[in-house]
C-alpha cells in the first residue's frame, strides 16, 4: 500500500476509489490500486492577458517530461493569472485570492506535490503563499525576463526607461515622434521586466528561500537553459515528494533572513519586502519590518542592474546569477541553510565567482549600504520603507512643507497645475492609496515631479504615500506608510503646508505639527465610506492587514502552530 497522499483517493476496492481511478483513466493516466507514482500538479498561470506569464505555457511539456522520467504523473490545472500591465486597480488586490485558490486546489485534489508556474510580480508570491500553507512539496518555476530591445542604439530597461522617457516627454525634451518610436521599441517580446524589478526580485527571493532550483531564477525567457530548468524542476519535485521534503522544512527564520539580505544586495524591489513579510507570516518565519535595517548591516548593493544600477537582468544572469551574488556576500549570508536539491548554499556557491562586473564585491559596490531603510515616527507609527539605493542622497535628510493629494485622481489632475503652490523643497504627499484605501495598494507612490519643476531642472523630490511603487521605479519615495490614511493613520491628518521631516540616518519620519493640533484634527476625522459593498473587494477591505504585516488577509495568517495545520478533505462520495 502506497503512503502517498493521493492514495486516499485511489487505493482500495470500493466504489469511491474505483470512480476516482476511472476519472484519471479518462484523462490518460492508468492508476493502479497500489499506485506508487506521485501525482504532481502543475499550477499554470499563463494567460493571453498577461504577456509576462504567457511564456510559461511553452515550458509545460518539459516539466511534464521531467516528472514522467522521475516516476511521477503530471496533471496541469489553471490558476488565476495576475498581470501588472492590465489588471486594475492593481494585481496586488488579487494576490491573496490566488493564494487561496492554490491552497484549495492542493487541499481538495489528489495531489502529492506541485510545480508552481508564475512569473509576473504578484503571481510568484501569491501562488507560493498558497502552496506553503498547504505544505506539500513545492517547486517554483518562473519564465524569466523578456528580450532586450534598443531605442536609438541604447538598450532599454523595461519600466525604468519608460519612467525616464515619460519625464523627458512631459518636459518636452523629446518629440511626439520620438515618444511613438519608443513605444514601438518597448514591444520586444514576452517575459518579465528585464530590470531588477519586482518579478526578478521575487524570483531571486524564492530561490534564496530554497524553493527554486539554484541558479535558475533569472535565466531569460529565450535562453535554452530555461527549458533545461523546466525539465529539472519536473524531476526534482518527484524527488521531493519521495523524500517528503516540504516547504516547512526549508522555510526557517534563517532562510527568511537570507532572502532579505539578497534583496538588500541586489537592489531589489520594495514590493518584495511586502511579499516576504506575508510569506513569513504564513509559517512563523520571524521576519518583521523592524529587522530590515539590521539585516542590511555589512551589506552593499553589488548588483549593477537598473534601477539602482546601469545594466539589465540578462547581464546579471551572465555574471552568475544568485549563486554568484551570494558567493560575494560571503559569511554575512547564512550559508548552511538547505535548498530543495538537498544541498546547502555553502556547497552550492563553493568556488563560484562572478564572470563579469555586473556583480560587484562588497568592497566595490554600486551603493555603499543595503538597498532599503525603514523609517518610523509620528507620520508612520508602524513604519515605512524607502529604497535608498534608488533615491537622491541629498534628500535623505530633508524638511519641507507638504503638498497633499487626496487619492490618485486628485494627484493626476493637479500635479501639473501652474497654480499649485509647490517648490523643489516641497514634500509630495499621496494618501488614501493603501491596502484598504483603493483597495489593493497600487503602485502609485512614484508621484511625478511637477512638469514646471522638471522644466526648471528638478529631477527628484521627497514623496510620501501609503501606496507602493513599481520595482522598476526610482526616486526619493517613502512608501507603505503604516497605518494607512483611511484606517486612521496620521497620513490622513496631513494638511498643505505642514512641515514633514525625513531623516533616513536616524530612521525617522515625522509630522512637525503640535500634538494639540493633531488631536483636534483626529477628533474631526471621519473614515471614508467604501464604494465596495459586496464581492472580493469588500472581503479584502474587511480583512486585509497593513503593509508592515505583508497585506495578507487576517484569516489566512495562522496565529499558532496549531492553526498552521493543513486539514485534509474527507475523501468519500462527492
């Protein structure tokens, strides 16, 4: 008798087991009463609406081949495709829905292990959160970055160069004809952004956690090595099932510390911090927002990739990818942590050195400290995040008067108003854009510098919001302010002209307004009435946690080891 989980469905001579075997036979898989072949799910998030994830579809045959050669039975099932390009107001609104979908697929079907197919920003953490809550053997497979196009002889970094060109277009530094030419160049193929955006950041983060084949997270979509990685992912998941290697055995507190160190060293996306906090919360990984500054100590940004650096993710992959980055971090990284292939990082990176200078040494970095800083104070009691490696050094200590925008529409309508009372020293404040506020916490935090200031030569300003920003974005943007404005956070009390002080070195963000005035404003503050009265947005708003806790839903995050227990279904007549 097999001890596979799927045996609960297929073993025995009663009418229930027989009917289950008949279903599998009808789709081409003959299941024996004493079946010893693990059933491996392939969670496919490819979609015509999501060019980032669409390439995943082409790798399924190789994954299936690897599973079959290793002695498993592959079954493909669809899951929600979260695409940053077209999903509004944000794919982040649906990350937790994808998590629930994956968890319930794994709970309710006869699956022994799963290969998660994901690529675009939120599809990677969303599917992983569901799989680790189910705690079945799991391998993450990503499709990699899209090809590199050129605009007038210069390689284009997806996202990062778009923001730069948009700024130039608004300032009339480029013509409408050039703007249209640039649009044609951006259409360079399928796959994720080819910068150190969120997709590349979270792919490396999952590799650092030990749930992606080492050395494969940043292989480009059109590289033949990506197909080899697909085949090997199929083989590896069968081995994991046979050895009962589950996520809970790999996701130790040290693994989460390592993943955060990787984000610091690669100049990763601020979004990845939210996802890492959410994943940690599912398994009691111990990571907190307050630990992020500490985990950056001794590290530098050593990945010379946009937006913190100058090159693209293809260059980073050629330099050796994540193993080479970890090798150059040395003993700051906890090298004895295990990976899904049964080897420690110490064994994996032994003898590895980067093959080009896209991966620098800690002694010759592109930025002298870790990529991120957490600030807190009277404006952000539970903290906020700034990507210092993509900010302006001279603005990391700054005091200026607030210019407040009440939501995204208000900001877009007024940011270029010539009558707006604003100077280069002003602090742009965008509120009502957090997890509850929109809902879904869109990537609106890189508030555009006003057109007339751009024309005057201003390239950056201090910007503060309870929103997120794209991993491809840059600038002195203080993000994820918690608690957010619409749940009563101090950000909702800021008025035009209030002085705000940012001091990254001391880790503070303060509203310089008398306490009595703040109390008076608080007494008159009223929570906005939500437009969402039903459906997923209403459920999300009622249960989403704040950014410092990863924006998970409160009922998905266990509060004890007992609550973490995965309750299997009763297998009987449907």
